[in-house]
C-alpha cells in the first residue's frame, strides 16, 4: 500500500509520524520518505526538521508553512550551489590536483 494524501491529517496537533506511515503501509523508511516527497510536490504538506511528523496545514497554520518553505529554499540553494560547481568542472575541463597518497602517511 502506498502513502496517500488521505493518510495525512490536517493540523499540527494531529501530525502523523513516518514510523506510523511505515507501519500502516508496510513499507521501508526510504520508500515512505520518497512518497511523502512526491505528495509534497503536489500538496502543501508540512514536513520539517523542526518537529516530528507530517500534516496538512489548516488555514490558520501559515506559520508552519513558512517554516517549511524557508527550510526547502535553503536546501534548494545548497543543491544548486553544488550543481554550479559540477557544471564549472565539466565546462572548464578542470583538472584537480590530487594529493599523493604516500605523503599522507608520513
């Protein structure tokens, strides 16, 4: 069974944990996380490292949505910074200087 939007309750005080979703769906953590991510791309789910569990926000819970938005933007900036470094390497044909491993043991 997959995680569906109907499994995610409304309201911060009703949030459901990843472990509960794993139990309900009989799926591993990685699969549940992936499905939550897919749902969060379609619906405003509140997933954050600031609290345990996930929930669908109520109209008066915009403060939680803002926390999630800021956290997601921060992650996105970090991801795009890494992509920029990869692109620079690929486009400029950069040849990094690698340490000689024997020097590391002296």
